[in-house]
C-alpha cells in the first residue's frame, strides 16, 4: 500500500528531497519508522481561545492521536483558521469561505493521506467539510460536542434564552444583575451551544451525511465518551485510507437527501440550508432550495429540542441521539455508506429511544410540521426561507404594512422610538444584511420587536430580511431573501407602508406594488452598502454567490483534487 500513499511522495524519497522532508519533522522527536509507509493522518484543528466552543480541542486532538497510533498511522496535528461565532465581527459567516480555502490548501499542500476534521462552533464544521471536499482524500469529522445544559435559578437554560432574557431586560422584568448572573449559568462547561442551534445542527448534518461515526452529534463535550469517540475516529481514519473511502464516495445525492430529512426531523437551524448547498457545490452534487423544501415537506418534527421545543442536546444524547432519528425515519432514508463503512440505517439498527418526551415517533410526532419552507414571489425571486416549527402558526398566512429599516444601524436607532409607525399587523423589513450588503450575512434576521409592541404584549411579528438568523433564534422570520437588496433585489425597493402578503402554505411572499412603480423606484435607487477595495473582503464581495446558492465564492465550486503538486525545492 505504501506505494499508493500520497505521503510517500514526500517521506518515501531518497536523497536531498527526502532528507529535507524528514529531517525537519525529526526535530519534533519523530522516529524513523513513522516515515516508512504508515498512513499520515492530519488532524485539522480549529482550537482557539477566541473560539470558546472549540477551546477544549487540544485534548480532543490527543484522543484522536492515540487512536491513530493504535491503528498504525502517523498523526500530525495542524491548525487552521478558527471561526468563533460570538466574537468575530462583522460575522463569522464572512470568513467561512476563507477558512475553507485555508483547510483545502493546507491539506493539499502537505504530505497527508487522510484527515480528521475537528469541528465545533457553527462555521467551523462547514468550512472544514467544504475545504476537505475540494481535496477529496479520506476524511472523518469529530465534533467537539455541546455544553452541558445551563442551570439558572433551578431552571434549565441554553442559548435560546438570550433572546428571552434580553427582551425581559428591555421590558424591566429581569434586572441587569440577574442578566449578568445568568451569563456564567448558561455557559458552564466546555462545548458549543447546548440547543439545536447551528453548531448542533452541523454536528447532526455531518452524522446524517455519513461523515462521522454514529452518535457523534450529541455526546456532550464534557462527557468522557466524547474522547472515546475521538479515539475511535482516529483508529477508523487509518482504515479509511487503506480502503480509500473518500468524501465523494460518502457524499452522494442520496446522502444529501438523508441529511435534509434528518434536519427536518430534528428542527435544525436555517443555516443548514446555506452550508449544505455550499458543501454540495464543492463535491459536485446538484442540489437546490426546492430539493430542501420538497424533501422536508412530509417529515414531522420528532425532536423536542430548543429553539423549536423544550429540551437540550444533553437530553438528546441520553434519549439516543441521531441514530434514533435515523431509525424512526426508517425507509424514508436511503442506506448510504458512512465513515465506518456501514450503511446509515444499518448503524441505527440497535438504536433505542430512552425518552419519548425528547424524541417522539412518526405516529405521535412532537409537531406535525417541520423543516424549512422555501418561499417565492416578487419580493424573493430566487427564494427565501422560513422555519415553520420555530414560527407562530397564526402568522403563517398574514398581510401587513411594511415597517422598513434601511440597514441595521437604522433599525437600532428607531426600533424603540415611541413614534415608530407600527401596529400589531405590521411586517418588519430589514435591508442590506445579505452576503454582499453587510458584507457576510450576519445573524440579525430575528430582530427584536419594537418596544411599543412588546408593551402591548405582542410576542411575535413577521420579519423579513436578506440576512440570517442564529440557529438558536425563533419567530416568524423570513430569511435569506435572494437576490439581496445590495444585489438589486426587490427587497431594496420596499418602502414604509407597502403591503406585503405572506402565505407559507402557498409558499409565496409578495410585495403588493405594481411593476411600473417598482421600475420607477429602481431608477431612483442608489447603492446603500459599504464597498471594500482591498483584502479578503474585496474578494468576497466580488465573488460571493447569493444565499439560494449557498453563499460560497463562485470560483470555489468543485474541487482541485489531491494530486501532489510540483516540488518545493
Ligand atoms: Fe459557538 Fe453557539 S457560539 S456554537
Ligand atoms: Mg450562530
């Protein structure tokens, strides 16, 4: 096998070149036999103290290493750009494509035969998977795991409570002291957000795509079994190299269809749409928004997890996790091959649901409606999305007058203004928060309600934007409007008082303004978003695709493969 190993094109060489490749590695205390034809496995690590959700990854990497050694591989850990959701401005999403380029080029340029992707916080999963797909050497994902459930004043809390607490604080029903106390209660252990937010959604996505060992998604970060999974994944990648089991073998169209169905059943984040489409674009699978709507339409919501339900990822793990969902969906899923070499349904054969409160069944689902509905209409010609399970049933068909905010600063300046022209039926419209317009498409789509309306006891209103929403967010929030305002979308032409008609069952979103009037407004329209003239952000603004395509950069679609390039010296 050593003849076929990529790494042997470095370490298997005689003379000056081989000397250089090996000698500098030896300064780390690596003995000769590590270079003698063992599979070299990269551990692609997103550890960073600026990504708190991934701050325990050095320990996790050690468990992976132990497994690789045990199976006869040679592990080499390397860092890549780490995207922390909470600290990065203007939004970690702006850098997802950049991190994916880092991952892709780091893997391809180095003597690696296989790679373990250590993923945690929201964007770290798609960026690593996108990059690995564009190289397509054997790859396995190990997620960092969710935090333990937060505990505050005897109650279970998680990230979704930030939205509730901050509204309570704005209303004066929660004091500043109480709010500050709740901070440490929410994030009380290592790991990523403990609800079915984007990080958990991504962990479930990679498990349902088949890129991980079974049960990867839900084991809490603090649970010792997380390390066991990391160890076993390290062992398994060595065999994956021997079997030459690559992402393109696992990520078939059927695997994407499975992931869409599982995402519906767990009430996964709306960000799933962007990341799944981007991954499909890298591996060369033709997938679009309509597939996501169609395939999730008949799947009920099985998991009772926040933000769509009540429980947390810890509860999900104890109830049996993704394998139980897989088993319950049964024949609706195809038995696609997964990282352990077995079919996904075969892996779930022994699964058992230990808590029907947390994971319900197809006969008695937690909610009949789930998934992600894709809307079309003159306001979103290429589509917009809404997550019905996290929205208000009473607003699924709704007509109201637009209250328009030109950008996020405009929203912040006026939302609590007592003179804001808004009523109970109004629809809040936020422009210029799309991929190009912000830039980077931040999670501001679930904008808070006007104080005036909160005081009237209103808890939800229809909100529309070209931005995203945190996977932990909820409400009747229409997101990812494409084309975005900054790319000439009709969203940019909406004016205060225009009538908007939403019909989720009919999958339609219409601005009730005549085509002549829209043409007139278009001729008066001036760009109203920042434009960058240097660096990565310039590249991003120039090449980023719209949300309905996954917001990857056009030139990153597809793969360059794993061919070893020309010599360096
Ligand atoms: Fe990292 Fe929520 S902030 S997962
Ligand atoms: Mg997020």
